C-alpha cells in the first residue's frame, strides 16, 4: 500500500491540459500543486424547464468559501473525465441524476495561481433537466441550503453576498 492509497487522488495535467501521467492526493500532505501542475474541476449549471437554475450553498464547516452560494460540482477524481465528475458531483450533492443527458454547452477556463498552488481547469456544463425543487435531495455534509433561481436572482446574490464562479457562469451563458 502506498502512502496515498487511503486518500482521494487526482490526475495531474500540464498547463496545456495534457496528462502528466501521475496522480497526487486531493487534500493534505503532498497535495499542493507545483507551478506546472493543474487539476480539473467540473461544475453543473442545471436548468429546469421553467428556466430556473439549481443553486446550492456550501456548508459552514468548509475550509474554503464556507456558506457561499454556488452551482453544484467539484474536483475530478483520478481516472475520471470531466463529464464523469460533473455527473457524479451533481448526483452526490443534489440527487439529480444527469444519466445519459448531453450538455447544451461546455465552457472551460484555466486558473493559474502558482504561488498558492491553486492551478486548475474548470469546465462548466449547462444541462436542461426536467426536475422540480421537490426532486432535490441534498448531501448535508456538502450543502446547507438550495433553491431554484433565475439569472437575475443569482446576480443579486453575487452582488450582495458573493456567488462562486458567477463571472465565469455569466461568460458561459453569454458564449452559448
């Protein structure tokens, strides 16, 4: 057993999104990304037939952005594609099964923070799904609150309290 087998691993990519052929732990010792190492995040912009988006609020015990509003998603685990990650994360956090659905669009961007070790590619998948708020079954360890919101409500939350990735979500919708 290696020192990392009992911890979640992530695949490491180069700055041009090519696999570097090795893995690192997601958290804890040995997890800080070097300047030329990147990981992948995948977020789900989940829109229902009433043109409302599913938004979630992070729990207050999160180390980063505790209590912030966001759209569901998270980091891709080792061996997982970005699409696999978004479908898994959305299901884990909200109970919404994206199954065999194809996204309406995918918007990708790169974040480089070599000093902080926060280098990543982020893919925002836009899905239209037939669901209502009663279909949502949150994961209480990850999500403290949730709601359906139109874009103007998300903008108000962003302006008042902050909303993670809001500018990128705006860019993703504008690019469609």
